[in-house]
């Protein structure tokens, strides 16, 4: 009562109540660990890292989760899959993350020397290029056809991130990264043509020699460098980016690309199963490119997809009929997102659209939303309408393709 009469204890109680109210919604375990180049996901609470392409991150639900595997189905000639691979590694260099590079035909040191250079003034370059592109497209639309009003304000998928954001960067493909940036990180390489004496007899192994050596090398780096969490707590933690190029090709010692009935159809799947176990228990993320068009046994490819967390397919227009199709004249290929991981939830992050296309500019590799062309006016010739009719039907059937083999959608 004396305290109420004098009022001396009221300020102290108010301060304590404000402090309790401020901390009542905090987690007991504290904040998530602050690691370079990562951010927590607002949906499932996992740490995310960028794939090197901010527009692809938007289609994957915000980025790649730490401890997951991203599978890239290579295009026919492997040109654009190599760009995805280099963007993934270049993003790790800019963020100060450590790298593990494995390739079946290239020296890892040569791959790092050929990484694209970051665009430091991304905001200026990108916005100027987008403005010039908008003016060009407007002029072309006025000359060729009348665009309906409902197509004018459809947003593009590209450049959804801010220029100087700490998560996701843009890279200049016309320049290579400076060696000083690569020297600031720790990287390990794996080459199939080194340490051939270490290879045991393939008949006594469940996996080919290349898969076994690669798995041992990744396991050695993870455990010796402390990425599995066994290192001292005072040591600063970091992320390990693992990049494996053209996994499953003939050079790895597997014959799944040569025949429909290989000697052992479980070699690649056993390797992926063991690799996912390493990723789940370590601060690492992996990108693998696979020549899916060469794997003749479709059952093997289905198992590979099921063992991957995220699967992205690349379809290039090089050497195909779509290269000269007027519907795809502004693009160089299509992107098919086949699988998105379900992390700490019953459903996965559903992107706004699955109709994505990419094109290679002079400096940038751009991923955009693929739009159907507007209704053609009466001034367009009948031949042009016939040329665009069949591709438009193929694109409009994308909704049926999501029915997973069903003839009708089940609501």
C-alpha cells in the first residue's frame, strides 16, 4: 500500500512488464546462427542460401535450404547447365563460403578461373537494361500487333531482388572473376584423373570407383573441416557449397548412359542416398548436374529424382524446331521445376508460375516468366496465325500436365 501511495515502485514494474512483453515471443533456443550468405526462411525456419540466380531462388521458394540437394537436368549440349553450375560456385565466392568442386572432365582449378565476375553496380546496369528492353518491346508491339490491356501490366519474374542485397547477386558473363576473390576462400577439388592408384577393385565395390572416391573425398572435407558440427564452438562456422558436374556420365565408371540394362542400376542411387545423409548432418548444400537425356532407363531417372530435394530441368532450343519458332524468338530455352522440397511442412512452396524461360544476353543470364502471346489482330497474315496456333496449344496444356497423369483435374 505504501508503494501505491508513494508511486516509487511503479516505474520499475512498468519497465519489467515492458521487458517481459518484448521477450515473450522470442524462441527459447535463441536466434538462428548467423552464417555468411544465408538467411532464415519465414515459412519453414530453415537457413536458405542463394543458387546464384535470384530469379531461380524466387521460383524455388526463396532459395536453397542448407542440407539439401539441387539436381539440374542438363540440356542436350550442356551449355546452359554449365552456366547454372558456375553461378552456384560464384555466389559462394562472393558470400565468403567454402567450395568443393568435382568434375568428370575439367580441372576444378580451371573451373574456378572461369567463374563470372560480380556486378557491383547491379542496380544501375540492370535497371538501364530493363528500361531499354521495355522501350524496345513497346516499339515492337506498336509496329507488329495491338496488345490487349490485360497483358500490359503483367510483372516479370526477373530482378525481384534488390541490387545490393546480401542474399543473391548478379554476375557479368563477359568478365571472369578476379583471382583475389578466389584466394579469400577455402576450396577443395576432385578430379577423376588423379590418385588412380587409390581406386580399389570395382568388382569388390558396390559403387564404381569414381563414386566411391568422390564420396570419401566429400566425407573427409566435411569431418576434417568441422562442417558436421564436431568442431570447436569458438571457431567461426561457415557453409560448404558442393558442386558436382555431369554425374552419371561414362567417365564416372557408370554405364547407365550407354545401355538400357546396365550392370547395376543402383550405383548412382546408392551414391545419392549416402550423399544426402552427409548433407543432412552438415552445414553444406550441393548442386549436381546430370545428363538426363542420355539415361535410357527411365526407372533410374525416377529414382534419382526421388532422392533429390529440388529438381530443375533445362530444355535448350539449340538444334530443335523451337529455335526458329516465332513464339520463342525472345528466349533460348525453357526451365521446368519438377520438384520442390517439403521442409518442416506437409506441402511445399508453390511458385506463382511454372512456365519459366531463360535467355542469354551479352552480360546477364536472365530467367523470366513465359507468357502466352496475345490474340492476334486481323492485320496478321493467316500463315503467321497457323504457325503460332500449335505452340500456343502446347503452352496452354501446362495446366493438364500438372494433373500427374490424370485425364481430368480432381477438385
